[in-house]
């Protein structure tokens, strides 16, 4: 592992969230993969996969470079924030779609 001149390890490139840390929000990578998305949105990989398969997942994917789906960290943050700080309506919408069978 590489380190800075001061001996501290390099951290992966991550966009810092502008909201206060006491809200429990994690930093969002510039490019999010399936596991990142599940962790950030607090839903399972399987739920994301089902919604994608039915064309119901609300965040548009980035162009494919390999077989792994990926999303823009900016788009994920915008969806998570739902246009209003403190609003969890987008996340609730995903859970409602899951209960309705991704319809």
C-alpha cells in the first residue's frame, strides 16, 4: 500500500458530502458500483437488480465499460437527497416499489 510523505496511507478518491457528518451520511464515490449503491441507499443488491430488470430503477446507469453496472456518484447523491435536505422520500419510494413487486 502506498503512503503519503507523512506515512499516512492514501485513501481512495471519494467525493465528500457537503452535509454535516453527524447525519450519518457516508461519502459517495465518484463512480458507484452495485455494492456501493446498496450501502448508500440502504437496500439490498437483489432489490436493485430486480428494479433494474423491470426497468424501474430510477437512477440512470453510466455507459458500460465491462459487465458491471455503474452509476455516477453525483446522480446517486441527487437521488438520495431527493431535492430536499433531510428528505428520505426517494429511498421510501424504492422500498414501496420493492413491496409492490417492482411494478
